[in-house]
C-alpha cells in the first residue's frame, strides 16, 4: 500500500510539473504574440503617419523635391519605424516594446524618440542659421531657438491599440486559447 501511494504521489508530481511547464509555455507564447503584433502595429503607424500625433510644419528647401513625399509633411518621425522593436524575456515573463537600440543602426532612432517624448528647445547657433538660410529655410531676424513639441510615440501606440487594459485582455485571451489547444487570435 505504501509503495502504491508513493508511486501515485510521484505520478501526480510529474503531471503537475508538466502542466506548469505547459502553462509557462502558453503564457510566454501569448506574451510573444502580443509583443510581435504591437511592434508591427507601432512600426506601421509610424511609417504611415497614423499615430494621431499633432501635425507640425516641416522646414524644407524645395517644395518640388522628388524625394519629399506629401505624407512626410505631417509625419516627421517616419524614419524611426525601423527602430521600433520588441524583446521578450521568457524567464521573467515580461516584454519590452519600443526603441530598444539593439544595434548601432537603431541607436540614433532611440535617442531621437527619447528626446522627442517630452519635447525640447533647439538653440540655433549663428552658423546653423546661416546653413539653414543657404538651404532656403529663412528664419525671422532675432530667432535663436525653435521649440520642438513633445511627441510620445509609445503612449500613442498604446492608445491607438486600445490602451493597456485592452493589451492585457488580448494576452489573457491568447493564453486561454493556448491552454485550450487553439491557435492564438491576432489583433
């Protein structure tokens, strides 16, 4: 009897361990799926200028420049979309989404996004004013600085996708679908 009880307890322990591993895998996969979708959604919104950030004017020297596209007038952060990345830490069950600067190629994008979130004042040196003037961008006399408005990209992506609660609900739904053996739903 004692031997049977011990075997039963051992079998239950193995089943619980397998179930815990299955739950960890399902949670990790649900988190990875949501992080992947948020990354692609954020990149798409940055690329197309549909983030909902307040439009601002863009200095340019030639309105007929073939390289300048109409969408760039209202989307000055279009070049940052490649730097919008995600990373999942399966051990801690966490995900990071944003400008993570994983390489030298995306480091400049992270710096611009970090600086752009609160906004800043750009002080013009006389040399910069002269260079802008030669490029066809004429500032008023006495202008020594420009105010760059705050553009919090990460908050705009979260708000556009429904907010933090909607993101957590999608992770929960994906986890529950994984536990039932179904494929996870997309955004």
